[in-house]
C-alpha cells in the first residue's frame, strides 16, 4: 500500500507594483491582510489561482506572484517558512539584528 502525500494548504502572495507592499490574493483581488487570503487546498486550485495572479502581473498590478505553504491557526493562514513570516511582518531593518548576540535574534 502506497502512502499518498498530503498537499499543504497554500495561498498566493506577490508585491504590489505601486508601492512594493506584500499582498495576498483574495476572492476578489489583492489585500495586505493575510486573513483575507484565498486558501487553496489542491494543486488544481493553486494552478488556477496562480494563472489569475500572473494575469494581474501582466497587467502591472503585482510583481512575482507565487504560492506559499500555510497552515491554519485559529482560522487564519500562517506561513510555514520563516522567509514568508518575515515578509508578513515587514522588513528586518534598523538595529534589531545589531542588538542580538551571535546566533541570536533580538526580541
């Protein structure tokens, strides 16, 4: 008996062309709020959503849309990868990293 690999839930993210903000594909467009993101549960849904996002990229609304693996935490999509959690909370600039010791992150 072979194991069927579960496909993770996904959302589509990109950067808005006008101001560079991180945005998430919704039922009706794009939002800066991840809790409004369209959560996709199958490969077919993800492919359809990516095609829609690519059309928005071709229309110069967003740049570089791609799928992000997420899990639902209290009904809200939470990215699985650190890179995406960082994109969600904003850039890591300023003195926050300088204040941390070797191998640590400042709080």
